[in-house]
């Protein structure tokens, strides 16, 4: 169940090794019957630099969150979506963070705390 006003981080399931690695972070604007309209940012994986990069511009997208195509994780409401960045280095697991109060290790299957 996703509620209006919640912040979410969504990870698209990849079916094949070569599939695009897409993530989305945003605030739920409308949620009804397993469909949510979310305002936020898409992130795509840059294999040359081995990191996720935020696509320019905030977007409003509609997701069928009840289907198995997305892993949806909640982000605390006090986190500013505009401040989220990915941290990735060889010593630590990949994480999404606001570089303040929120940081969560992730992989393509969801958050790890």
C-alpha cells in the first residue's frame, strides 16, 4: 500500500543482463488501486563510470506499483527528494543518500540497512 505524500525509491526489475538499469525517486501525488502518480526523478546506470546518474528535470510518471515490475521502498518523509544522490565506491555497497540524515544501501533487489 502506497499513500499520498510518501516518498518512494523504485527499482525496475531487469529481465535480462543487458536491460537498462532504471530507478525512480519521488513523492506520491495520487495512489489508487495499485497505480500511483509519482513526481520525482529518473536515474539511469552509466556503465562507463559505474554509477547511477539523475536524468535532468523533475517528472511526473504513473506506475503500476502492484505488478512485479518494480521494487518499491519507502523513504522517510523528512528527506528532500531533490537532494538524493547515489554513492558508490569500491569499499562500500551502493547507497542512495541525501548526505544528511538519510542513507540506505541498495542493490537491484531493494534496500539493505
